[in-house]
């Protein structure tokens, strides 16, 4: 069998699990959970340095960007200008060309503003960024993002941080079927079985933060996610049995005494 | 009055990360970063809306009324 590799942008990743670095109790836990997850790429946010507290611990001291790939995001941006400003600063910081674009439309739902998202995607692609785009699960808009040059489409499973799992399997499967770029389910995954379902449906990867960080034992949950993403991918590659509306005995009737 | 004039001459009032700050004039970005114990490799600087290339921190001076932003990476999803 051909080796199953996951390529996004120009990068080949070993793991199909991408992990967020927010919401953990402390940086030590963040680092331990990420290690347990086996992820080789993590999302990070860009924020002002706290100039009043010089001794505040830094994420980079716990997660070495030379050892694990940083995927800067635009979380908290509500229009394309803010998102572009954030990602240009991120590029200056570490030379990162691969970024996660996330333009929010509303504080309550954190649903993406797709008009601004499309606008920003177009500009970022022109500027040479490899853009992984958080988006709604609308198949037509996903296609539009691909047309604009997005390196990966990242439809939400359900609202960010909700843990509600995949709410619209039909839309997600339509997106998977038509896309030629990787599909990464982003947002709303609640537990590792949700990740298995996404992978089994044919997603290329999943991006998880809250489901790991907010678990009672985040390190154990990170390991569960590592295994469930592998299992889901194997399910997809193996091809599940056909569903039947009736029983089909596993032991033959022939030779019955 | 004399002190006041002297102040205008030698001090620069800037805004750093949304906070008002007084600095001696002829303060380079690099000097400012050292003052706040920041590693220039782990941050990015925007001065009056323009991103400053890391190689230019030494030769870019902060002027009166400048607006500066210094950012870094934190945990996020």
C-alpha cells in the first residue's frame, strides 16, 4: 500500500491531528498534552507583549518553534484588515508563511464572517501566504475558497469551544467530495470519537483545542485523540462494510447439525 | 518653565501597546526592547502602523507621539 502522507501547503506532516495551545491551566500542561497528542503542528495566537510584567512565562520557552511547527492564527479578528495585520506581524516574527485565517463575525457564535474571510484569503494568497481557512460548512463557499487559492479548507463542526461535535454531516461530506485541497475539521470537536467520525468521513485532518484543554485529564485526552485520529483514518482507508437493512449471519448455515 | 522646555527637548512621549510612556529621545527600538528584557527574535514590532524589519531595530529611533505595538505568540486555538 502507498504510504499515507498528509501534505498541507508545502509541509508534509506526520500527524493528522493539529492541536491548539489555548485554554490550558499552564504552559507545562500545554507542552505535556501536545507531546501526548503526537501533533507536529500547533496553532498559536498573536497578542501584545505585557510590558509591565517582565517575568511572565512565555509559550516559546515551553514549546520550541524549531521543534514543533507554529501555525499562527487570527483569532479575535473581526474584519479582514485586522486579520491581515496580525498575520503580517506573525510572518515578521518567525518567517511563517503557513497561517490559519479566522475572521469572526459575531462574539456569541464565533461564526466566521465569510465575506471578510474571502477578501482576506485573496490578499494573503497574493502575498505568498499558505492560508488554512476557518470557514462555515457551506459547500459553495468552500469551493470559492479553493478557487481563491486557500491551501486548506477548515469547516467548523459546530461553534468554536462548544464541544457539540459534527452538526452537519451532509454539508461536510459535500465539501470533502468536491475539494482538491485538504479538508481539516476545525472547531466544535467535543471528544475523541468526534475526531474519528470526521476522519472516517474522509477529512484529511482535525484541529482540536478545547476538547483536549478542557478535559479533566488533558494529557490522557490528548493521547486518546492521537489514537482516534489514526483509527478514523484507517477506517477511511480500509473502507467500511456496506450497511444492510437486514441481518447477515457470520456463521454459515451450511453443515448445521 | 525651564524644566518644562527641557522636558520637551529631551523626552519623547509615545504609546506602547496602548500605554502612555515617556522615553529619553534617541531611543532605538533595540534599546527599548533591552529595557523591557524582550528577545528580539521572539517578537514583532509595528511602528505607526508599519511593520519594522528586525534588521532595522538598531537604527530606528522612537520619536515623540509615536505609536508602537510589540507582539508575541501566546496560546490559542
